[in-house]
């Protein structure tokens, strides 16, 4: 089971994804692949935004079966950053809807 935690607190966005979905064999798990694609897309977008001076990446922890991000956005970048973040969350929610026994939001 993969568990997703996310929240917004003032000018910060938090996302933690942990666990393996165990939908299929390692290397052939489509649910895990979908989750990983969304997570790494968000991470790389945020790294680009940090390089451009649009956010401050407060926390970035990435290891097997675990990613934790804490993002501080600025007023001028709020709409853009929240849009990217919310798109990722929407994709993860769609995976939860399609595979509720493998993905769970808390």
C-alpha cells in the first residue's frame, strides 16, 4: 500500500508518499510507476522553480519507497506553484480512485 500525505500551511506545501503499492511484480507495477512518475515530475518541476528563484525547497528526501517535499512559495509564484502541485495531487487522487486497495490518502 502506498500512502500519500499532503497539506498546505500558510505559504508552504507538504507532500509525503511512502510505501510500495504491491499491485504487481517489482519492475512491472503500473500503480507504482504512475505514482513515481507524478512524484518525480513534481520534484523536477520544483527543482527548476527553485533554480529560477520562485520557491525555496525546504525539505527534499528521496529514497526507495519514500519521498518527502516541503515547498515554500512566494506571493508572486503562488498560483503557478499551487497549479503544478495540485495537478500532481489530482493524478494521485485518480490513482487512489482507480486502485483504492493500493493507494490511500491520509
